[in-house]
C-alpha cells in the first residue's frame, strides 16, 4: 500500500517562521544571559554569534521541518527528464 503524502499548508509555513524566530530569540537571549552572568567573554560572544549561532539555527530549522512535515525521503524524488 502506498503512503499518502499531504503537503504542509499555510499554517505549517506560519508555524515554521514563528518557530525559527522563537528559536533565534531563545538562542540570543541565552548568549546574552551567559554574557551578563559572566560565563562568556566578549570574544567568545562574538565567536558564538558569528560561527555557532548560524549552525544552531540550521538545527532549529531542521527539527521544525521534520516536525511540521516538510521532510522528504527518497520516495519523493522523481527523475528529471527534458523532452527534445
């Protein structure tokens, strides 16, 4: 039996944007809180914002895409053929 795949709708797109925004806010607040408490130096805060924060956002987006149904597997692929 074939699995029926329904594409996510506009509510999922809104939830994805909201989730990425909330994840970014949580990450920035976490970095700011650690700097304020004294757990991070200014140099490491700059490193975290430039190098680590984008990677964190990719993981947040990947988790949200799986949760909201944007993930695709090998069965969703179709061959591309150009007709002459």
